[in-house]
C-alpha cells in the first residue's frame, strides 16, 4: 500500500504562505475544488472525492491522529460513476460528514504542498511527502519538517486530526 508523511496546520496568513510555497515549488500551483464525502467505517477513513469537472476517486487511508508528521497508508481508486457509488456507500455505511474545499496544490520535488480553504473551518496548510517503496518514515518526517520550517509555519499551529474530525467537532457530528 502506498505511504506518505503528512503534516497539517492552521494558517493565519495565507498570502505570505502562498508566496513562500511558490518559491519552493517546481512550477505554478494547480487550483482544485473538491468535495469529500466521508463514510462511517470501522478502521481508517473512507472518502469519495468529487471534482466539479472530471473524474472522482474513492480514497481509503489510515493514519494516527497526532500533531506533527504522521505516516499515512492509503489507496486511491478511480470512480467512473460517483453518484451511484455514493448511493451504495450511503446505504451500506452511512455518511459521516461532507468536507468541501478549494485547494491550491504546489509540487516541490516529492512533497505536495496544499493550501486549503475549507468550508466552515478556514485556511490550512497540508504537506504530503510521498515515500518510496522501502524508504523509512524518518526520511519523510525530516523532509516534512524542513518544508514546514521553509514555509515559516509555527508548531503551535499544527493540527492532529483530519478536516472531517475538525468539522464534526464544530457541527456536533452531524453531516
């Protein structure tokens, strides 16, 4: 199963962080509008990610919830008919929550720098360092910390959980 190292943090100054991310990036940012429907599952997180135009993806991931770098095991599968799949998953599992966001994606080597504007939550930075086959988690954690420092994000802004967890905490768990 593929793995990456992730860090998430709240952002006070998106404009300054965007400028720093652009300096680190290999090219211009790609803007993505995403809707993630999270389903109730006994382990990890399962979401159906849809875009206004284009393909959808079913994403399963499992990772610990703590501040700072954390390793995530994930699997992404393309979905041809997201409306029908969502209906089946809603019946089978139930919807946990829906997360809507506007994402600016910068690529810096193997690190994905996300500047996310999450509906109902605010602005966030998310880093994903993609790990190679036999690569150690420590290498990815070191790279993630270096990128976080280059973006000048204070450790006090680190977030432990996923957007779905933050949204549930804010809405009292109602989808």
